[in-house]
């Protein structure tokens, strides 16, 4: 190989080396710290940048995105002298690459140690129950302390989260027993509450059922009472009409007999004969042990013998000529004997039941007040007046 070719190769290698030292590319969301002759020169932003070969060099490449660092569990003693293990998660972001490189040797290690010491200070003033239930307060205090301390390092702490708090196994066992007891207690309370609600609901249902049953019995009693009332009214009306018709018949019978007696013109013989017919009825009956003959009996026999012609002087009552002039009596008019001025039972106001008033449980329909002088009384008065106006036979 000739000397010229060697020189050319060396020149090309030197050129490539100088070009590589003179150009650098910074990715997005990253920054590079450049030193010139061992001193901080500048911070390169994302993109293509030129450097002075063999004078400038990249000291460190810093990630500008928000980073998440999880620290292992740290032993912490609470205020009630219980040792627990707490592991934390820190969310932070580099805001100043120069401070992150020159402010602290390793900001991850420094943040871990700072988190551990701050966590011990915060949790040391709390008991175990307060540490377990007060995570939000611990997180806030850790963030305030870390954000204020890491500011000179070019870091911004976004938030701090406690991932887990691990108490000792004996404490965990006690806590599990306590939790189990609390759950059993809540279960018993819920069961008692459910039984109470069930009893209340059942009582409400029984109350409503009893009310409805009472209302039904009340309506049934009202209807039965109203039906019994209407039945009694109708029976009373029927009995009244029957008595009135019977009274009319008796009145007609008495009037006919009385008229027949007047037409027959009875004498003492007929009366004596009727007296003798009545005497056997006096002796009737099983309880009659002794029969006393009245003193008038002999007189009645004497009168009857005289009427029969037993003394030879008087005529027999059988020989008495018939009364009247011998003309037959006029036929008796019976067309009005069974007439009644009472309205039909279905048309009487007592038989009209207003079902709507009964359904509404309103007061019973009052029975109409009869006038002091009814149609029956007026009819009886008119009949008596007609008998008084008739001339005696």
C-alpha cells in the first residue's frame, strides 16, 4: 500500500471522528447537559445540535417525563410501639436538568432516603389505627416535605402514595379477629333489623286485615239488621192487614147475626133453648171434678116446658108463626167484606231499602211515622157511621 493511500484513509477516519464529535441528536422529552473543558456549558433541547469536537462533551442525558419510583417497605415504629412496614410510591418530574446533574449526586437515592425519614417522622406520631385510616393525611405531609426539599435538586414531586402498610403477624391476627367480630356483630344487627322490619310489616298487614275484616263484619251486621228490620216491618204489615181483615169479618158476622136476630124477633123460648145448649159446654174438660147446677136452670126448664105446651094451656114454640110478612129476605151483599185499603207490601216505604246508604255505612233508613188517623181507622169509622145511620129493623 502506498503512503498516499494510507494518508487518505487516516484523513477519512479523522473526518468521520470529528463529524461524530461535532453532531448530537437529542430525543423528544429528554435533555442533555453539555460541558466544555469540564465546566457546564449549556443544556441541549430536543433536536439536532452541534458541538465543538474534543472540547464539548455530553455529561448526562436527563428524562423530562414524569417518573414513578416505588421504594421497598421501610420499617416504621408507630406511637403505640408497633413496628410496621410501609412501602411508598413517588411521582416526580425533572424540571431543571442542570440542577438534577449538579445539585445532587443521585436524586433517586436522595429521594428514597428523604421519603424514609419523613415517613418515620409522620407515622411516629400516629398509632396503628390512625396510620391505617389516615393515609390521605400521610400522603399530603410527605408530598409537602418532599416537594419543598427536592426543589433545589431540580425536581417537582407531583404526589406520594402509600402502597401498603404491613403490621406484625400477631397484630394482623388480632385485627382479623376484631374484623371478624365486627362483621359478626354487623351480621347479627342486620339480622335483628331484618326480623324487626319483618315483624313490623307483618303487624301492619295483620292490622290492615283486621280493619278490613271489621269493616266487612260491620257492613254484614248493618245489612243483616236492615234485612231483619224490613222483614219485621213486612210481617207487622201483614199481621196488621190480617187483623184488619179478621176484624172486618167479625164485624160483618156480628152485623149479620144481629140483623138476623132482629129479623127473627126472638122471644123467651128461644133464649131458654140457647141457654140449654150452652150448659153442656160448661161441663166439658178433664179438670172438671164437680158441676154445680145454677139456680136459673129450673126456671129455664119451666119456661121451656111452657113453650113446649107441657101445661096444656100454652102453645109450643114450634107452633109460633114465622116473623115478617112471609117475603124472602134480600140476599146479603158480601162484595166488600174482604176489601182492604192497605197498599201492597212492595209499595210501602218500609220495604224500600236504599242500598247506597247501606254501602256507605250511613244511618239506617228511619221508619215513616204513621199519622194519628190511618186509612184503617178512617175505614172503621166510616163503617161504624154507616151502621149507626141505618134504621133499626
